[in-house]
C-alpha cells in the first residue's frame, strides 16, 4: 500500500507528528533513533524501497545462514533513572547484524552512535538477539561487552566505506549448544567447522557485477508480518508491542555496480531503516553434487543512487552496502584483537 503523505507544514501533519512523538517517548524510544525513521511523510518511498516492494517475511530463522542474523537494540542511559517508575535504559534505535565469530557480530557503525546536543556519541548499551522471530528468541538475547569501529570511521564526517563495526558479546554464544538445534552448537558465518559452507573470503568486483545477491534483516516498517502503511499504524504497533522490527524479512536483487575505490557495493534489493548492518551475500549451489556456498559480499548501510528522468521525476535504482573487500576483512581482524 502506498503512503498518502500529509503536507509537511499542515496543522494535521504537525498534530500527527506530535502524537507519534508522545507515543514513542512513552516507550522510551528516542526521536533521533526509531522515531526519526518513522517521522518521514513518505518513508517507504524516500528510503530504500525500489518499487514494487519485493520483500517477504522469512520464518525459517533456525535455517542456515538465517540463524546468525541478529536483531540489534541500542540504548541510552535515562538521566531520570532512580525516580519512581523510571527505567534505567531508554531504547534509542535498532539495527541488524550478522554473527561472524563465536562472540563477534558485524553491523553498521552508525547503528552504534547517537546524537547528544548536536554531537555524536556512542550508545550506552547494546543487546543482540540472533534468529529473532517475533516474540520468539530461540537463542536468547546477549549483552555486548564492547563495540569497536575502524580507524577510518568518523561519526562527525562519516565515510560509508568505513561504516561497519564489530560488537564483542559478553559470552561466546556461537560455541553454545541449544535445544532449538537439537543440542548442536549455534556456529557462526565463516566458521571452518560450524559455518555450514559460508565464507568470509572476498570475491572479485568484476566477477560480482550483475550477480544475484540476497539479504535479510529487521526492517522498521513492519509490525510482525504486517506492513505499517502510515504513522497511525506505527503508533498502534508501538503501543501494543513496544517494538517496530522483530521479524526477519528476505529480499533478493543483483549487484548493479561495485566501486572498489570508494569501497561500496550497489545492489537492487529492497531494504528499510532498521536493516542497517544486514548482511548481503552471494549464494551458489551445485545441484549435481548437492553442495552450496555463501559468500558475504556486503553490509547494508544506506539508500543508494537516485535516477532522474527527462520529466524530472526521481526514482531510486539501488541501495548501498559496504563492500566486504580484503581491506575490510583485515580491519575486522584487527578489531577482533
């Protein structure tokens, strides 16, 4: 369903915006986080949907590699904590990540920053939930002990090629066994013994162009399996569930362009805010041998290219990911130490 925008400066627009801000404030969601994502008049068009919207709900979160895709919640400290009924933490925003080690989650760097008085600051708390499916958390949630960004990342002047971060968890969840997996270990993407044919080795950019790629993540314009058509629906979902992005959504497309100089991969896959940090991978299967491989080739970070036709009409033609190059993998290895 297309969003029917209100005039940006109309009394109705201001009233609806104020009502939404109050609803989300009551939930402890910062305006600069999730609320900022849903304040847009035409958010499904202005962000990362390349009409028609081809995303679909993915229920098989226990299947490889979807068990390693994580819902990420970031929090800021509540300055009023200690008062009657005041929570210690306020939900600031959400993102997506992928487990690439027993205690390491790769995500977008900007997910882990917030604005405070016009200055970017690190968030105060990070909680990671692998394979989340609605209210179901088959492997529980894990607190982050630390999170690190590459040397080239500057939150004041962000360069998208360095828009990635490594979250170190307080426990090595990838080594733990779970009843949901018949008492087998969770594993992680790229693990030699528990990686299920996934790889962290880079693929050549010339070869990647035009290839079919896949992503899944936790978009913020969904309430369970339903699309949030307008801000009133977002308010109702937030009031009832206290969350906006609890289910994985799957989509595929092709690599439209790869810019090694800028470290960016452009692909025609629908995404939405909340999916920053979603893995983008190339899938290969040999039907005769019954073998399959998956290479992590990108990490979703932002909307991409806008094309303008002869009549001046704009449309988005791709979305942008950090290209998982040898340089990026070297930096990730450094962040692990």
